[in-house]
C-alpha cells in the first residue's frame, strides 16, 4: 500500500513538473478554448512586450530621424533631412559670399584696387553693406538648422507620449434641447437650453 502511494506521488510530481517546464519554454503564449470554438486561440502575453518609451524616442532622435522611425513615423525622415539640406545650402552659400565681400572690403581699406568681379564699380560702403547682409543671412541659416534639430527632438518626444493614444474613428456630436423654468419673482418663465455632447 505504501509503495503504491509513493508511485502515485512520483507520477503526480512528474506530471506537474513537466507542465511547469512546458510553461516556461513558451511563456509568451496562452491558449484559450471557448465553448463555441474547438480551435485554441493564441493570446499574446502583453506583460512580456516592451512598453513604448518616449525617453527612448528622445535619445534616438539625437540621430535626426531615428526617434521618428521608432515612433512609426518614418515618413517624417525625408522632411527632416530636407530641412537640414536646405539649411546646409544656405549656410554654405551665405558663408562664401560673406567671406568674398569681407576680403574685398578689407583689401580696399588697405588701399588696394577693387578686384571682386562684378562689384568693381561699387563704393566701399556698399561692399560693407553686402558683407553685413550675407553675414546676417549666414547666422540665420545656422539658427534655422538648430531649430530644425530641436524640432526633431521635440517631435520625437511628444509623439512618443502619444504613441499609444487612440481615438475612435466614430466621432459624433449630439444636440439635446431642453426647457427649464426660469424663476422670476413669484412666477417663472420657460427657458430653452441646448446642450452639445461630443463622443470620440
């Protein structure tokens, strides 16, 4: 009798142990059998899925566009790099023009003859004004590139927060007219009200 209990206990331990091992081998899938369906339905274990992190999106966006890709908005990447390309072009163009007019102005101040092609007949003060104008445009182009980079960071961080925010496609509005009594001394007058409710 005692031997049968030991064999039975060993069998139960073996069965429970095998189920625990099998469960550990497949921790991300749970099978559910419904009364109206014979086929088991796999359900993903959401606890094992990595949560979407706005902070990670921010850190990734230090490489422009990487945060947008992480947020599932890869279509923004060409816009970001297009902005950088435009800013880079204006930085390059205005810098070269600024240097040309600066060198021309300094050459004239030292007593040299005008030598900048196309501007030999321009007075010294006009050359200096051109230099100032291109210098200002050069600085604005740098500021523009910094703004683009900052917007890239802000966009990735904000949309990282809104990644799991969902709005129902069925957005509706309902109007509810109502008549309420308006106290006026010893009597009351009917007052019509209209309430508006948005559902989304």
